[in-house]
C-alpha cells in the first residue's frame, strides 16, 4: 500500500516550514515543525490505512505481508521521513511487516545523538532524492543562522579592500600578488568560517 503526502500548499504549511528549531526526537533531534506535522498526519492517516488493509484482506485465505510505502515531496518529504522513523522505532497498531519511504527534495529534518544513533541506521528504509543545487534540502534554521554568523565573522576580519579582492581572485588585477600574505589571509578566513559554522549543529537527511 502507498501513502502520499503533499508538499507546502497553504499558509499554515509555510509556518511549519519556518518553525525550524529542533527538539528531541527518538534517538536524536528533529525539525520541530516537521515533528508536529508528522504526528498530526499519522493520527489522521493511520485509521484509514488500517481500514484499507482490513478491506484488502477480506476474503483472502492466506494473509499477505502488510507493507507500507510512504512518499512525499518538499515539506511532505520531511514528513514522510519522520513518519517512517516513528513507525519503525515506536511501533504502531497497523501490524506492518515493513515500511519504507521515498522522499523527494525534503528539507533537513534530523540529526542523531552521536552516541545513540546514526542516519545510516535507516539506509534500508528511507530513500531520499535531491536534484542538483535545489536549496530546500539544505535550508533550515541552523543553516541560515550559520550563514549569517559566518558572514558577520568574515566581515569583521581586518582585511583591506585589496586583500579581499585578492582572496576572491588571486590572479586578478585588483592588487599586487603577495603569495605569503594571501595564503596567511586565506588560512585566517578558513579558520574563521569553521569556528562560526561549528556553533550551529546541522540537521540532515537520515537514510540514503
């Protein structure tokens, strides 16, 4: 059986997308808005799925395995990812013999506690597909905060305008070529960026 969840559609869906703070979830942390949307979806969908399975099994002499495939795109992709994790980890009253999901261009929704779980734990059940440079799969509160913090940290570095141009285009005509100083400035820049990014844990995509 297949269950499909649509992506962002209404103003309330946009609010869910923007509620990007993380909260404890299973063996890690997850996007708060997506967790709420997922549990709401499951509370409404599970009774219908259960009834559909029962109707399919009526009159069958041999009971077939109950397998559920959940598919979603964008916000729906994030929801089906977390729904699959919930059905797998917390159990359910559907009597499922297997559950998998196909998630298309989902936002990042989960990060594991390092000592308890790994995103690879779900490689056999969560299948994520992302096209090229689509921004949605990398967009979350931590990634935006990380970008703003990094830009501020880089802007505070004591580089002259000429040194900034030289970092962007070392072989360009904007400033005299100064290999040693440019390399030192580049190392300072990389260290500053790394320190700024480290302050914001990154949500990701469980599975593969």
